[in-house]
């Protein structure tokens, strides 16, 4: 007995109403399955949180042929249809695609928002029981849910975990271990991409801000903060990066995403200016490479942060006289990446990569692959299988802590997952649309 041996219409539980969750729901509904989407917040909440930011990739790479076909008659989709090569903002993507998609007749009433999935297991079976046996494949999943009315359970034949990673930021302390004080002050730390020049401007203008991180979110944020330094004199910014490098971003040769290449260049330019000004008595912007957060404490309305120097391999620098920076800040922005919530499936048989925390088979294909998200290997059916029958991790969560995920990768994962579920290697609802 295999994953595809469940006959007829299946009850498909989809965790997360983000881009991949909604695409997976549409695909399953078009196949006639009984899909239910569970979302702990509002639909597309993560996208809304960075709504002011433009994507690096265009409409056509962030939407599926099936979704575009279903929305073709909608007035709200005009921007998508007329400008397929335009890079939308998060807000545009939500307004013109995700929200209209949720109103498709096939999905209406299928999305349960404000409903958290607390845990997923097999009904009547523990994690270590019926390993590799037909009985486990035929046993439905039991989901513990929590909504405004309290806790309840639901059953499903197939579970697609599309819950993403955005809700689980990595710690900002040395080596990814929480810095002393970090856990207690987590409500005062900013862990997601802020709208520096828009609705949150007053939070940063004319204040002292520490930015920690060197990913694309950090690059986007430092570019905005550097503009604020000019527009609002008195604003002071310190940018701390763990690796001791003069340029935090290595250009991708022949980058096919012009917006990403431009962001890399601008962030490197700001880093160079910040390094030059670091020795000034009171610089408005400093770049501190090779520094990591060692401790955080509260002093009234401000935060005292101690940074210690890191060597090229991550080790602490020996000379404390030149290796410690301790200062007060009004705001601390920690953009150090995100990771999967593994507690959700702790009772399921999931084989995880020890490094990325993503599913092992997929993680193995990504090992040694280009860090350029545009050059990732296409997933095959085996890469999406887990030891747990009928359970699939799709979307950014399937990459674990690997940040090179693109929405178009997740859309392709959906097609492959349903091929496995339906035991039809030729099944492709995206073809010829």
C-alpha cells in the first residue's frame, strides 16, 4: 500500500493561507478533492506585513497558469494580466491575486482564518508505530485546531504543510543561540521587514537604530534607513553584520533579476560609506562587519546591546579591547532569517536535514546547489516524499533555513505533490493554459 492508495475524493488539509497554500487549495479543488485551508491569522498576513516592498520577480513568476485562468474575468486582476513582467509589491500581489483567488467559487468557504493548527498526528498511531506499513498509509490524520471558540479536532486523508517560516525568526545572538535578554525582550525587537519610510516612519526617525543581519530583508531595510538618515537629521543607524566582510553582498554574475542586482549594489555602497564614517565621533550611519549580538538589556525606553567581534569562521576575536561595542538604541531590528516550526509535526515520521531543518530528500538535492534562487534544481517526486505517507511539506518551509526559495518553485512543487497523491505522473493542470 502506498501514498496514492486512498481511493476517490480525498480530504486535503492545507496548513497556511499564504501564496503556496492558496495555490495548493485551488489545484486540489480543481481536481475535485475536499480541501480545507487553515490559517492562524488573516489570509496572506505575511505578505501584507511587507506590502510596501516590491518583489524581485515579476507577476508571471509569482502566479500559476491555473490561478491566472480562474481570475481572468476579474477586474481586479487587470494589473497582473496587462503587466506580466512587472514586479508587484506585496500589497499589489495580495490585492490583485491572493484575495481574489480566495473568492473563487471553488475555494469560497474553504479557508478558515484565525484558526491555528496546534499539532498533526495519525489518528490512533504514535510516531514510532506501523513504520512502513499499509495501516499507517490508510490511517487518517488527526489535527488539533484552535480558534476563537476554543479547541477542536479535524480529520484529513492528506496534509500539505504550506505554513512557511515567516512566523519563526532565527535568534540574533552569537551562533544563533539567544543572547542573554533576547527572549525576555522579544516583544521589543523588530523581527520582520519594517515599513521604515511609510507607516512606521515615526518609530525610526530621529532615533538610534541597530540593524542586525545581511540577507535581502536587511539590504532592503538598510536602504530605507539610509534614506531616512538624510530626510530626518538626527536619525542614527548602526548596521551590524556577522561576517567580517567589506561588502556584505556578492554580486550574482548575469543576475536575471535586475531589482535584486540593484539592491545588492546599493547596500554595498551604503556599507562602504558606513565603514568610512564608523570612526567619526557621532556618525549618522555606521557599518560594523564581523560583529554579533552578545547581550541585550532594557534601560528605560531604550535597549542596551553588546556586540562582540567574530572571526571569519565565527569564532570570537581574542582582544576584547577592540572586539566589544556596547551602546544604547531606541530600536533593534533583527533580520537574521527564519526557520520552520517543526513542533507541528513532532508525532509524524518526518526525515529532517540536520543543517537546514527541511525534509531530507529535498535538502540533499539543494546541498551544494547555487545559492542563486533562480538556479535551484527542479524537485522530483521523490524529493517531496516523507517517510510519513500522505504528508508533504511545500513552499518556503520545504527549504527549512535555506533562503533561496521562490514562489515559482513552490507552484511546481504543488503539481508534483498532486501527481504523487493521485498516482498520475502525467497530471498537470498548468499545462497548455
